[in-house]
């Protein structure tokens, strides 16, 4: 396998029974390239020019996007903008993203369309331009992401997750006070 600008190339050898000019009944293998587009996790299938007889490659999507456990980093940035400013158009979201880093409007539009397909945002198509809003509150999304991380990386140990988080980044005095308050409430509930 080789990686090309966001794609991983792999090869698939498929048997064919197409007769050749010199060996009419011979079975042969046909090398077929397929790429896994890393950003959307789509499989793209390319037949070699020998198979097509055209001298060009032809691309066809053979498998749809793999369901993700949660939003990608870019999708979280968009959700963050929507949580901060409320329901917005693609242009409004793109302007806010551009204040952080350069982002093309078509890129923002495509990501927001994907997010609507994934159920991360709701699109109001009754108005022009369309308005997008997050489907879930920030706290709900954060809880799902932390729960997934807790299961996958910390074997369900909330203590280990908190210790690692505090060891990785220094908490502010305000954050430490909130953590102490939460711990006190949790200890009070257990008694």
C-alpha cells in the first residue's frame, strides 16, 4: 500500500476469464487498483487501462462512507461555531472559520452537507440561504465523545482519564475549583 495526498492505494487481483488473442481459454489475473479516501473513508475503484481498453482510468465509488463514532476534528470546529453563534448559514460559519484559519466556502458547504447526512446538524431548507443548527447541545456531544474515549483508551476508568487530562494540561484555578465542587457533590451522593 502507498499513500497519495489523503488516499491509500491498494491492489486487488481479480480473476478474469476473458480470452486473449493467443490463449482463448486461459484464465488470467487482472490487477485492479482501489483507493481509500482517508477524509471521507470512501472506497474508490479504478480499473487499469488494459482492462478497460481505453488508455484512461475510470473511477467509481463502490462503498459508501463508513459510519463514524462521532464528529471529525473539522466537524467539531463547525459545531463549535454553531454552538457559539447559534443557527447560521454556510457563509456565516465560513466567515467565522476564516477568522481561525483559511477555509474555502465550498469546503465548509461540503462538510456541512456531510454533517447533515450524519445527523450532526439540522438543515432548514424552507428558507434561502439554508440555515444550519447543531442537532445536539455541546454538553451532549462532549459527553458522547468522552464516553467513547473512556471506553476505548482508558478501559472505562474515569479516574485514569481525569488524571491523564490533568497531567497533560495544567488546569486553571477556576477549573480546579469546579472539579473540587463536582468531587464533593459526588462524595455526598455516595454517603
